């Protein structure tokens, strides 16, 4: 039976107001040449809290990947800004932007982009080594997260010796090893069969609970989107929050 103190702690935690992690203000993105302009999206104003699980859906070419590239600091908007923990990430000096991307975010692409010449554990260690973490400590952290994704026994295998699903799990481990505030995933199950896709989805949901990390996931898979806590839909250059996909 749960003690009164445990119940009180749960009650207190449930009353905590979530902190805003990411906020956009009148975000605009367009491409233009000498004769025309194509708007990707206009005046996007969204707030994403710490530990949110957010799906981003929309038609192909609607700007989903562009949006998360801007939210993560990889691409700049034309106008508007992105605040991450209150800091305007696109106005940071170049060195501070590099530190932000290394320490605050993780990114997982549809293609895993593992470095073929390195083993799984070496790939996972890389963000920590870039940060300046000692090799021994980086290896310990990499082993810990590889165990969490069920691949510690494959730590010394190179990508060509792993299945597609295993490579994606290594990519997820690499994104999480630095203990970021937010992990962005761009169609992470797009190249996987249904069974492997389902297992990866289960893993991400487990990791979200375990690490209390914010996950923002671009997906075409509506069954996957239906498992999200929030869904943002890009539609006709606008973005709207919807509970129905």
C-alpha cells in the first residue's frame, strides 16, 4: 500500500505548472527568387512545454521538416523568433549556437546518418567527445543509454552489421546521450517495416517517461500521431493544434 507521503508527493507533482521550453513569436518562413515568393508558413505562434510529446503532421511539402529545423536552430526563419528556455536561439553568437545544439537538443533523421567507420558505441559517444567529456565517462554514458535501447550487446558492431531498426535505435541513443532538453525526430520510422516501426515507437514512449525529455516528432503515420500528447498540423501555411488527425 502506498504511504501518505507518496500520495502527497504525487498530488504535489500533479499540480506543478509545466515550464515553457520552446516558444515561437510570429514565425515566418518563405523562399523567393527575383519574380516570386513561396510561403512555407506564416505567423506561427506555439508554446511547447518541458516533457511534452508533440507530433507534427501535414501533407508532403507542407513545411514540417523546415519547422523543426527552425525550432532546433538548424535553419533560420525569415522573420520572427524562437525562444528556447527564454533565449532567442537564432540571435546567439555562432559559438553559443554550437553549444546550444550540442547540449540542449538531439536530432534523429529518417536515415540514421551513423558514421560507418565507427562502432555503435563510438557513434553514441561522439556528441559527448565533441563536448569535451573524458573518453571513459563518455563510454560509460554511451553504454548506459545503449542498454536502455536494448543494444548494449551490439555496442562494438558497425552500422553495416546492424539492421535498419537497430541503426535507428543507435541514432536515438546518440540523440539522448547528452541528456538534452528536447529531441527532434524527422520521420524516424519512415524506412522501417510495421513491426520494427512499432517497436521503435514503444521505445520512444518509454524513454520519454524515463528521461522526462521533450520529444517533437514529424510523422506521416497517423496511428503514431494518435499516441502523442499533442498534435500540431500544418495546413495551408498555417499551423493548428488538433486532437483529431
